[in-house]
C-alpha cells in the first residue's frame, strides 16, 4: 500500500462502533488507522519487503499475535472487542471498545524497505485517523481510551515522530484526521527501513487501573519487528 488510499468513507469510523448493549453503561472506544502513505517530495524511492506485526488483546479472550509478509484481519471478541486488520481500507487499522468492566488493546505495525534513486531530501506523508471516545460515564466507574500513531526511520529512536490522543475519566471525544510528515536525506542507492505503527486502547473499571496501563500499546509496539536493512 505504498500509495494514497482513496475514500474518505473511512471517516465513518470516527468515534463509531461503540458497544451499546446497555445504553446507560459507560462505553469506550478508540481507533487508530492509516488512510494512506505518499511521497510528496525528493528523489523517487522504491519500496519493497513489507513486514506486518499485529496484536489484539481483550481482558476476556487474552492475546492474539501475528507477524509476517502478509497482513491479517484479527477480530477478537464483541464486548470488549479488539481489531487489528488490513482488508477494510488496504492499510493498517486498529479499533477497540467495551461497555462492560474490562479492557482491550490492538496494535498494527507496518515496516517496509526503501531504495533511493538519487541523492536529496525526501518527504513521506502519512495520512491517519484517530479517535478516543467515552460515553455515559457512570458514577464510580473509571474509564479511558487512547489512540496512538508513530513513524520510525531505520529503527533509530531519535527519528521517531509520535502522535498520542486520549480521554480519561470524563465523557468526551478526541477524533479527527491528521498527517505525519517524515523528512530525511538520502544518497543515491541508499537502503533503509520505515516503520509505521497504529495502536488503540480502552478500558472500563470500577477501580483505577495502574498508571502503566497507558504504556501497554507502546510496549506492544516495541515488541514488533523493527528491521534495518543492511546495504
């Protein structure tokens, strides 16, 4: 999917698909997805060697993990639910939700190699969607929802560009479409790796969860395959 994805119908996912089995129950949902990636400047890059690392987890069904050269559609549970998939938009898509006490998280990491046709400065545009929503927060409940996207160049931490959105213990919605622009210099024939990660998380609990719960999606991303191609 080294191209711009068509169709703003994807915006229908914003804040959508909240679990609504009980209209008066606290309900949370979160989405992080990639609409498309395109090169907007610099010498042409050739892309190859896609690697997909995915994870979905709920407090009821545990964890499902996949990694390889083909993307999977992981759909886990119904309430709570977690999704890490590709086929709906031909791009990384994560979504979670629950309206019962419990938690869910999902992660999709897409890594690919590039080769530069000549020397210069390159810019890649990652067009992404985020949503974090809490509805009907009930007295005594604690709830949270978060959406995270980041881009990493050649596995170098200092190159990471991260976007993190969250709602905690209050009714609300943080959602929209935005862009991450990754700009870097290349030499003719240079090889490298770019990694995009999307992750979503949500929970409802009668007691506060440890602060470290918000680090879970970051930890899942760190467990993914970050590859640097050796020229």
